[in-house]
C-alpha cells in the first residue's frame, strides 16, 4: 500500500463536489452510486445514510499519523450522508472512545492496512479490495462493458493482483506489464487459474449502459484485429492462460483501456499516449506527467482516497 502524503489528501474535502461531477461524467454514476454498485448493494439515500454512525480512528504506530488523513476520510463519509466523527484519542484509546460513542463502523489505517470494521455485523472491508472493485466498475462503465475487450494493466503488486482478478472476472482480455518482471512470474503458473474473485454479480451490473451478449461477442471479434496494439505479441511477450498476456516491453504509444496500478509517477508523456485512451488510475502517484494529465484529464479517473473510502463504506453497511 502506497503511503499517502498530506499534500495528496489535504485538498480532498474542498474538492469533493468537483470530483463527484467528474466521476459522474466519466461513468454515468456519482460516487455513492458507484460505491454501492461496486459493493453489490442497493444504493442508500442520504436520508438512509444518516442512520449510520462512523468513527475514523487515528493510528499512530509505524511512521505515524498522516496530516489531514482522518479529516479527508471523514469528509468522504460525510459526503455520502453518514454521521461521522474523529475520536480525540488515538490507537486503542481511540477505538474505545469510538465504541463508547456508539459508532457502528470504525475506519482505521496503519502503514500496512486500511480497513473498516462494522462493530454490529463483524463485516470488515479492506482498502485494496475496495479500490479494485471501484476502479474496475468505473472502467467497465467508461468502456460500456469489458467482456471480450482488451485492457492493459500497468503494475502487478498487491493492488495489481486484485485488479487483475476483477478484470478477468468481467471477461476482459488483459495484458500485464511491470518493469520488475519478478512480480509477474506467478502468471506463468500452469494451474488452471490462480485467481479468484468474489463479486461477479456486483461487477456485472455496473456498466454505464446495458450491453447484450451478442453485442459483446461482435465487439470482441472486431477488436481481435487490433490485438497486437495492446498485447505486444511482436515484442516477445509470453502468452498465459485465462486471457492474460505478460508483456516484456511497454507497447508505446498506449491505446485503448488502461488500468494503472503503478507507484511511479510522471513517466508517461503526451507522445506516449494515443487519442482513444481511457485510463483508470488508482496507482499513486499518477503515471502521467503534468502535461499529459492536463491534455487527457477528461479521459482519466484518478484519486488518492475518495473511491476507496466510498466503496469501503458501502461494503461495510
């Protein structure tokens, strides 16, 4: 999990309406609708959300509390309509305070994990899972469905393994590139499938438009001729089972649907991208440099915290 910085999270509260408008334009869903869709649940109105009380507990172990982190998490939760507070105490004392004040759901993060716990039901949601679900739902909406479509995933760390699971379960044909080839060795395994996903129903319902099977099949046929643009076969990649291709080189310029789960920012420039690009980028920092992001802003979904927190909350209810 990439450690956030105060500079990344501090502006979140004041920019939530603007970000929500962008999400709606990109996916056809506002952030609440996207979150509940990713969680596979009926969307709750803000009036219904007021019945849920949430605490964001600061955890000081490891590298310590990130400035504005708790306040930004609380802002997203409040934006979705739930009652939320930040205990004055930290760590175990903060958990005790939260429960004493009848919090139903506790959000907390250390250097390794960011989780939400429903104290009434015992349900635990984890940030990596929530991000993977939310961003695959978003990409599916942007692409009007992923079945049979080519997706290039950049990065294959802990989060990248989860996004790949979801992409495959949506029926995407995925090419994976990580500059550290050791991370992708597991994809050469001869097992029938090393990947599992537990939310097929949720993902299948969250497209911007309903796409029937015949349209998907025809689209897949039409895309077959363009396969090398993403799969990079001519560049010596190894073809793996389960619709996964492992790339040894990055096929520039990039085209089509991109899932960025890298943690190395600013390495793609305008010349590295084609006009038909659509990018979802939970990776931090963003892979595009400033010039490329300004040019392709309306085709890029990227945030440091908002989508993950929203989906975590929906999953916890």
